């Protein structure tokens, strides 16, 4: 069997430079542990890497910044852009698709509708694609930050803006919140193939064993002769709790902002 390793064609557009040292901090490997106990299974043994400090908000309004480089970030699926303000201060931001080295961007309450610019939702025209969206004013971008994603501005109603999220959910967000114009970079990430097991291990992902392949004492699905069914009316976690289809969402007070659920018309 021939294993092909697919990489995004957009990687060739990245700048061939070392990361900005002033924007790097150590990222210790936790291996899925908290206070010595495993809280997330199948984690550990990843390649050593540094964290890039990303500007998700908008600290400097009304000041133009120039794009110095487009870089790969091992901590996220999207590419990042190194920008420099006129006084020499440098920042990393999530790079939008089609942003190029040498472009100028600006963060302001109201500015030109241009890829990479950032402004308040109330000033963004209907039909515009946005990303890195705040949930509350001044809180920094929380929504739509993964590679190739974007939300669409559908309407402005009073103090809220209606957004169509990547999940097809339609949600109300306060119009005073900021959002960046464009689509998140690296849209071909969804088609990438790691190519070999070692690529997952380099990312800190350890092998996952099926519960039905275990002994009965190790998992509710285990035991039996040969390839036996799980012998249960519904699947369970290793600790006997219901799995698959169990609702885990707790913040139901935000349901009032959902105009149309992502589960409708499926």
C-alpha cells in the first residue's frame, strides 16, 4: 500500500524565516495530566515547541500595521501573520486567506472593508465574511479561528448582529463586538493527510485502543470470544457512563442568542 502525504499548496507562500523571538514563550508538555493525574487520555510524547503570542483583540486602534511575514504555527491549524506598527512594535495575528507580505491592515471602529482589517460588527456590511469574532466587547476574538472557516454577516437588528456560523447556526452577537474581515487562512487543511503513525506521535497523540478489543475488566465493551458485540443497549465510556448522543452542553443561558440551531434541517 502506498501512503501519500498531502500538504496544503499554500505552505509554499509562507516566509522562510525564524519565528519572532520576542513573541515566543515556552510551552511545557502536560501529556494530558493535571496534578499528576491523567485527565485527557491518549496524549503525550509530542515534539518540543514554543507558543506564539497571538493578538486576538485590538489594542491599537486607528494605527496602520504592515505585514512582514506569513508563518506556520504548530499550535493551530491556521497560519499566522507577523505585523509591524509604525513605531516598530511587532505582533502576531491569525492570518486571513489571500493576505500577502507587504499589505497594510488597520484595526479601528470603522474602516475600509478589506481582508485583514478589523472593526465593529455594526459597521460591517451585510454579506461580508468575518472571523476571529468577539463574544463580548473588549474580550478578544473567541469565535471562528480555525483554518478555512468564516462567518457571514446576515443582518443588523438593534444592538445585535446576526451571524451565520461555520456550523450553519445563526446566532446573535452584540454589534459593539469586533471582528476581522475575510476567511481564515490555510483552507486546504481539511484535506491534509498525516501519512504515517509517527506524524500523530510528533503532535502528542498516542494510540487509541477500541474498548471491544480489551478484557472485560478493562472496559464495559470488553470480553467475549472472537469479534463479539458490546452486549449493551448503548455504548459506554471506560467508566460506565453513556457515550455517543449524550448532551454535555451546560451554558443554556446563551440559547436565547441562537436564532436557528445547527441541528435544524439535517
